C-alpha cells in the first residue's frame, strides 16, 4: 500500500489532531443540512471514517445523489435520504474516481441508483483499478486490506457517462453536471444548480486541509477553479469540509496560486531538490500567515510542494 493509493488515509491522523484545535471545522459532520428546498448537503466524517461529503436533490420523480462515497458512507447517508423523501434514488454522481467518492457505487446500485460520472472517471479507473480490469491488484484491492466495507463490496465503475455536461431538469429543479478540465484528477465533475446558484465541487474544491494532489495537475487545477468561479455560485458544497460561500472557491484557488508561486521562485533561482526540501517550512509559514488560505495547510503540505516542484520539471526530493 502506498500513500497515493488511498488518498484520504494519510490525512487521517492530521485531521483528528486538527479537529481538536479547530472544532468549527467538524461541527456539522454527519448532519443533514437543507441548502434550499429539495436540496441537501451532508458533511461526511473524514476524520474517523474517511467519508466524503454528499448532496442530494429531490426531483419530482427521483433523487439524484452527489458522490458515491465509500460503501459505509453510502450506508450512512441512504437512510437519511429516505427520511427526507420517499422518491426513489435513481442516480449517484461520482465527482471523481477516488475510493471515498466512488467505491460506494455498488451500494447505490443495490438501492436502485445508476452511477453517473464524467467519462474521465472511467479512464482514471482503467488506469488505477487494474485489478478490476483484469490486471494486477490495484487501488481497490489495496484499500480492501484496511477497510471492511470495501472488502465486503465490489468495484462498480460508472455506466452513465458524459463528456461535457449532463442535465437533469424537471421544471422545478435543474442540475447540470459539468466538466471544466483537469483539476484534482483527470475526470472531475461539478454539479451546478443554476436556479439556486449552488455548486457541488467534489474534491476540485475542499474546505480545510484535505487536498490530495497526486492524481491532478496544479496549473490546470487553477484554471478549472477559475472556470467554476465564473458560474458565480452563492453556495459551495465542497468534497470535504463544511459548506461555505463563494470565498471557498476563491480561497482554494489562491492556495494553489501561493503554493505554485513559492515553488516557482525556487525553480527560477536554480535550487536543488535538497535545498527546496530544506526550505519547505519557510513557504509553509508564509502561507500560514494568510488567514484566508492557512486552513489548506495540512499533513500533506510537503507532498503538495514536491508535486508542484516535479510538475515544474524538478527532480523528486531526496528521501
Ligand atoms: Zn479525491
């Protein structure tokens, strides 16, 4: 098992520690919040369960759920959806391919819902879920070693795919599933509710120290967040962390810009990987001084720096 294979697990200890000092970040975990009539948000318990956030929209004839979660995350949320409505759950939208957003697909399917995603999610699964596609053990098998819920289920890739957008509209509610390009992964999808100006972002935008950068590209990520910002959302429902206003999207983008600017300065100055590794804390403290983006610093900060450094053509850091 390596750190890249289970994006959320390396954050576990840090997040538990962080929550002791910043209880407001965790205040709404596992609680259903109505964002607008027929629109719900549920902040998952990432600290203890590794769960992602979920959302759901109650249409006249069915329920569309945002994010597949882990199997145990789906099992946590399904009774809560059924308490809120008796409409059948018909679609579960994976915002991307990671386990905490897509491994619950089989559970959704058993509850009547078809997994939906951007076509890039299936491509990413073909790349990383080699066990499912007839090759050597991949991420699912790695994760199953440490998660009973995954071991007891099976990978179900999304079967309803879109390239640019997919629209659900019954006249009362409209949800547009959109893809703006590479960000957290190569298949990130957003769910946009133009009437209420609510944006569900998956992990392309999180609210707290939850960024995993290993499967994405930080330069493209900044552009994708700018495209999302142009929708002018009023409410951001992130992939992890509490719901917020449009500032969450701005802060997430500014964190990556600050990170990239810092690393680029070192690259332009001709620093060696060892020099950069030694200087990481300076950049961390500089970013920490900016109140608006300090909350994005977490246990993965060194990995964030190294990812940007290698994207800019630098060699991996010495061990
Ligand atoms: Zn993710």
